[in-house]
C-alpha cells in the first residue's frame, strides 16, 4: 500500500510542469506579438525621422515612470477593465461584441440623468447605489438586446453592436444638447452636475478612484463564473460548438442573453464610474474610446478575465503617455491609435502560431 | 406654404440620396465582391476613412482630385491585400482581423491626416444633369458627381459579370464551397486575396468621394460607420450588385434626412435624425434576416451567415 503511493509526488510534479509548459504558450505568443509590433512601430517611427528609443522611454515615463503617471494609468485602466469584460464574456460563447462603447456612454448618461431629481433629497450612498444599478441595467439591456438579436433573429452581433454604439452616442448628444442640457454651463453641453458631495472619492492615499477595485473584483468574479461554475462550462461548450450544445439540451438562448446582459452591465458600470468619479456629469467626454480599446485589451488577454487586469493597466499606461509623447516628439495624438491598431493586427496574425511549437506540447502528448 | 416646405425637403432628400449614397455604393460593391468570394471584411470602415484622408492629401498636394481618387483606391487595395493575406493563415478569424484593420486604418488616417484638417483641397467637379429644368432646387438636386455614374455602371457590370463570365463563376464557386472550388483546380486563397484587394480599392474610392465631393473636406468625424453600414447593406441586398445600388440610394436618403430637414429650418432633433441611418440599418437587418431559414443568395462559405 505504502509503496504504491510513493511515486505520486513526482508524478504530480511532472503533470504540473506539463501544465505550465502548455499554458505558457498563451503567454509567450502574445508577448512575442507585442515585441514584433513594437519593432514594426519602431520602423514606422524611423521612417518618419523620429527616434523609437525616445518614444518608448517616453511611453515608459508617461505611463509607469513615476507615482503620478502610475495613478494616471490606473485611472484609465479601470474603464478599460470593465469595457474589456464586455468583450470577453460574450467571446466565451463565440460572439464578437464590439459595442461596449455604446453601453458605456449610455450607462454613464443614464446614471447622470437618474441622479438629477435625487441630488436634492437623497443621501449620497443611496444616490450612488441607484446610479450604479441604473447604469448596469441600461448597459445590460443595451448589449442584452444584441444577444437577443443574435439568438432569436439571427443577426450578426458584431455589426448590430457597433450600430447600436452609434445610436447610443446620438442619444447622448440629442439629450445633452437639448432637453437635458444644463443651462448654467455655457462651455460644453452637459447634463446637470451630480454635485461634488455625491462624487466618488479616490482610494485613500491616491488619486485613483474605486472603479479600479470594482473592475478587478468583477474580473475575478467573471473568471470564477466562467471557469468554476456549470454556467461557465455550458457557456464554453456553446462557444465551442453551438449545435453540439443545443443537441445536449443546453439552454443556449438563456446563456447568450445572460452573458450579453452581464457584458453590457459591466460596460455600463464603466460609464457610471466615469460620471460619478471623473466628470461629475454626462457629456461628450464619455465618448473617449474606452469601449474600443477594451476590444484590444480583451483580445490581448485572450478573453481571460484575470489576464484582462494587467493588460488593461498596460494599455492604460500607453494611453496615459499619449499626451507626453505628443508634446515631446511632436507627433499627432493618433500615434497611440496607430500603435494599438498595429498591435491588434500583429496579435491576430500570431494566432496562427498556436500549436506549431513543440516546446509547448506536453510530453507524450 | 406647407407644400413648398415638403417639396423642398423631398428634393433635398433626393439630392442628398444621390450624394450620400455614392460612398455607400462603392463600399457595398467592394464588400459584395469580397463576400461573394466567401470572406467578410469589416475593416472597410478603416479603409474608407484612410481613402478619404489619402485622396484629400493628394488632391491638396498635387492639385488633382482625380489623382487623389486613384491614390485612395490603391491605398484601399493595400489594406484589402493585407486583410486577404492575413486571412489565409490558419486559425485567423476574418471578422476579428476586420475589426483590427478598422482600428488600424482609422488610426493611420488620423495620424497622417492631422496636417490636412485645415487646408482646402481642390474638389471633384460635378456633372449638371438638371440643364433641362427651370426649377433651381431640382437642378441643384441633379448636379451629380461622375463617381456616382461610374458606380452605377460598375454595379451593372458586376451584376452581369457574376452571371455571365468565367471570373464571376470562379468567384461565386469559391464563395459557395471552397472544397468544390479546390476540386475545380481553383486557387481559393488567391481568388479571395484578389477579391478582397479589389474590394478594398472600391472602398478607398468611396472614401475619396467623402472628402473630395460630399461633405467635401477632411475631418476626423468624416465617416462614422458608413463602411460598416455598407456591410449590412450587402446582406440586405442579398449579394446582388444591382440591389446594392437600390439599397445605397435608400441608405443615402435616410442619411440625408437630418440635413434636409435642417435646410428648411427644422434643427430640433438633429442628432435624432443623425441616428436614422443606423437605426434603419438595424431595422432592415431585423426584417430581412431570419434565423429559421438561410438567406437566399448567401455565399455558403461566409462566416457571418453560417
């Protein structure tokens, strides 16, 4: 009896090594893609007569070099985490939803609007809770509608979600420049401010708001949901093969609706934090492109909710450094967009490398 | 009085439909060709924006708007070729690549276009088709761009070619069944590469129309989703180039609604009417697509309708 249990530890060790070896493929290949895109971007800069070394050191300095830049980075990464979850959750079901921008804008707008009649009488905590819930509800319905259209009407979710983003932005502009415009603000068409006393303060000792914590908790919760529950298991099967999932009797429609609604709720929550912690009101500043950068974050993280957090911080840092790069190197503000687009393309090209390297294969497999 | 207002709006919509539809038409024909070969290119939105920027920049630098159109076409072709070349790699998803190309193309256009937001470039001339009428509004409405006429000719030519030529058959076979095409000795990847490149060329030309004719200047908000709506338009048109033309006119009219109402002094709800083309696209997709039956005329290899 005792003898048969002896080899067990070494067997487990071998298995662990194999596991690391296999999963490291998902880290090494995206990193390789990042290095290649950095190299290509360096060539692009050289062709324009700019120094790539200066560029990347400025990105480092502006994004991660000082305590101040770190805080700036983290403030930007919080909506990115939530917007990326809006891509990652439906992606597990094999859907490519790219309309997080719309849910973010509309969620933030709804949160700001619901606060207007409340600020005069409601205690801060209650106001903020209602705002957060409303933003999640609106975002959830918005992207949930995309899921509904996909499953029950057969409409491609990529196209419908992007169309809905444009509609959401029009809705915001329509009300902010019309019925709900704050007449006392002559500068930028905005809704009535929620008031400084109702704003979410920073995490003590920093200038970073609590959205970062909420985003991280949401990411961990989604990882648990997708990897450790029957719901997540059913979702992954559906993502692998819808017909097989239906043949197994899985409630595919319900899975799609719940996942897209959850996804939209997170994007809406990102809008809530932008309103309640940064702007204090809803206006065109909500249309900052977080929803689109979130797509790249999710793809870079291979739609793994936990991996989204560091990737969002990484891309948030690059965006935070945009201003510094623009001033010092006299490059247009779209420089960051070019770098992001290049990263995205190279990353997708790198998808073809999976399974081609022997080193990542388990021994005996 | 009311009547004058209504006819002005209708004429403005007709004029708008003709003007606004042209970029839709070019992108839709490009996408139609790409999709007929079995691939979808969502990146045409980025191609359109980059084409608009390139055409404007070239027109400003050289003084020749037609050279700008040509360069925009070739730039679009380069983007299409990139999409086509990447998609042939194993394990790469054409929809995801399209999204990436959309962001990449837009980023590059904004990057190089920064310097051209202020300057005024020579614009494309128009053809006066309204010489026979005394009604100045109608005459104005019938001032059309040569690209619109080229687009119509192209739609007819593509419709004819898909039905009657060897090339048309090869593209259709590739799109309907890659194994069947392989069995016929067709190089599937090459056909799709060429179809996507040609589609990119047309989308680039569509972009040139935006910056060189209507609205007629280069701004970063020049195209907001026209490239993407064109993709939806192709589905609505059931992959028929002639139907693409009709659908483009319809989309153009929807896009012209806001400005047309503005021209008679109705400015309330401008943003609301701005949303009209997107809402209409969505409604049309809802009405014309059913999950229960496959779409008539849909290329069998297309991932978006599978």
